[in-house]
C-alpha cells in the first residue's frame, strides 16, 4: 500500500455580515453573487443595539432563514463578538460586503483595513448588486413602509408582510 499525502480540497467559505434590518432583495443579490465565488456563505447577523433595529435579532434571523436560508449552501448565524474572530472560528477566509455607491465606500474601506490589521488572514471582498438594487437599503424600505408605501418590489414577500405588521397595515 502506498502512503500518499492526500490533497483535501479546502472548502472556500465566506462570511456576509450585516444588520439585515430587514433583509432586502439587494442583500439577496449579493448573497447569490457570493455563492458563485464561495462553496459556503454564512450570513452573520449583528446585534447592532446602537442602531436601534426595527426587527429584533430573532425576527431578523427568522426572515433570513425564510429567504436566504433557502439558497443552497447558505447558512444563517448570529454574529457574536469580533467579526475577524468569528471568521477564524468558522474557518472562513473572506468577508463579503456590498457596495452600492461612493457613499458606502469610506466606511467600508475603513472597516476592511481595520479588519485586515486585526487579522491578516481574512480578506474583504466587495460585490456590486444589480443596478436596480443600488439605491436600495433597509433604511429606505422601512421609511417607505412606515409611510404606507408598497415595498413588495424591494423585499421578499415574507419581509413585506412583516413590515406591514410592524406598521399595523
Ligand atoms: P450594516 O448595518 O452592516 O451597514 P446592512 O444590513 O445594511 O449592514 O447591509 C449589510 C451589507 O450589505 C453592507 O455591506 C451593505 O453595504 C450591503 N448592502 C445593503 N443593501 C445593499 C444593496 N441594495 N445592494 C448591495 N449591497 C447592499
């Protein structure tokens, strides 16, 4: 019997962190693009108490499970502690962030470089959504819903329903 060293292909795994308050079609577009590049994508939901989310952590996780969680090899998780530590624990080599416009850039650039400083082994990868989602954000969707506007072309149906319930519509 020969004793070959066996080459085990490494699983390419990425983390997509965010508040997802709530998940929009823009987030889903980014997740699908990330899945083309990575074997597994972990969508990591931050608590983000200082942002005072409209949806509780559990609600945000449930809405993601009902939508992104249905995509093959996409896992939904709660993000606890430092992102780079979470990436190391999950054996993920990359962090995915979405870039919509120049206005996203400054904050994202700062965060990517800080994460690299904290952990050189984790790369940040920016993905641009389909043009029609470049103006879409969770904040704007919440604003439209709160004023009684229709949001069904911006978010999955279960999210539109959850928004209507929040605003008693
Ligand atoms: P955070 O609270 O971390 O800013 P969000 O939950 O709003 O995050 O979004 C998570 C990530 O998804 C961020 O990188 C954000 O830029 C990106 N993102 C949000 N909406 C869109 C969109 N419509 N198209 C592309 N990327 C998006």
